[in-house]
């Protein structure tokens, strides 16, 4: 080790100014192991994978990371500075900046909004037990957020704004809709038939049914549509990230995310089913109707906007 020796002191003195500048520009606190690995590539170009894995520096990577961890942040900058790549730190800085912006602009307001909508519904319900109130309080915010994910694309088209494949706001709305939907589903399995969640989907021994054991009444219809919707929501939530977008590719990722339409349709049927089962008050029924009607109207308007350029071009071709 160089530190503590005359040679190390001389090296540290010569590189203090250089390391300090690099630390301010490219090495945020808390990411030293990542930066240590990132410096393993030459700065002039990105070599092939075989060249990287066969290099002596790559084989020393575990030692480098361990030394980075042990030496502490102040001296770790000197260790990382021995290598010559700035690509990954810059990418990490860009991603961290985007993530910070999403946390402040999207996730924090969505967290506050979810709490402000769930809590009043929870405390104002006349149900005697916690599970019934929690299931009810998470259902309507999840429905509203899920409907909002289908409004952003048509809204951009109507305002003649770009409508890219992946929009951070739409993705973050979907994440919170998925979280609330999963919580609602998990709690809802324990509301109506305490300790017997399978009877949400099949008839019990004491139920009077004709032949088929699978529930085919309104209660079964509402539960099956909700269960299938939850499966789709979990799959959409698991792929709502940049890694899935890169792994699947833009076209396949977008095709998969279009299952949101099927999930929304199933959620709407589930919601209407439970309006009849629980005999909800008119304003809660109105919320469900409003979400469905507004979503269908804007989706239809967006569909017409997408077909408008083709109609204009075909009309111009006929006139010419």
C-alpha cells in the first residue's frame, strides 16, 4: 500500500488537485464501488468483452472494490483515479439526475396524493373492521390512477405534442396504480369470506349451485375479472423500467405495455360488478362511470387524431 509511506505521500500530494477536481465533477458520494469498476476500461474506446475479462486489471476488480470500501471515501478517490474511464460516471450522473427529477416531480406528489385520497376514504367508511375499510379505500384511487395512464397519450395527441413510446409520467402513474391495486387485491381476499379466499372463485360445500363448481354468479364474475386484471397489472408493473425497455426493445416493450387496455377493461368490469354486489352509493358509482366514460372518450379522440394525417394524405391524393 502506498498510503503512509514517503512515496505514497508524494503521489498523494501531486494528485490532490487533480483528484479533487474529478471528485467534484464525476464522483458523487455513495457510488465508489461502481466508479471503481467503471475505471477499468480505457478512455479512448470501449474494448471487446474478451479483452476486458482477460485484462489483469479486470481480474483485480474484487481487490479494487474491497480497497475502495476499506480505505474510506477521502482516499478512495485516489485509488479510483488510477484508471481512465469517465463514461460510466457520466451515465450514472445522468440516470441519477433523471431519477431524482422523477422522485421529486412524480413519485412524491403521487405518494402524497395517494395518502390524501386513501385516508379520507378509510376513516369515513361505516365498516366495523379494518380490512373492509382498507380494501374500499385503496380501490377507487387505484382505479383513478389506472384510468389516468390511458389519458396521457390521447391528451398529447390532442395538444399536438410529442407522444413517445415511454413517458415517465405515464410510467410513474402506472407504478402507483399497480401498487394500490396489488394492496387492494391482497386485502380484498380477506374481506367477504374470512379464512376462505378460495370461495371467491369456487362454490363452497354449503352453496347451492348447479353442476359447475366454478363461481358463475355476479360475485364470481367480479372476482375473476379482478384476479385476471391483477395478473396483468403485476406483469406491467414488473416491466415498467428502463431495463425491460432495453431488454425487450422499443417495439416489443410497447406491444407488451398495450396489455394495459385489457387490464383497464377487466378492472372496469370488476368495479361495476362490486357496485352491484355491495350496493354502493350513487357518487361512488358515478366515479366508476366517469373514469370509464372519460377514458373511452379520450381514447377515441386520440384514435381519430392518429388517423387524421392518413385521411388528409389520401384525400390530397384523390384530388391530385
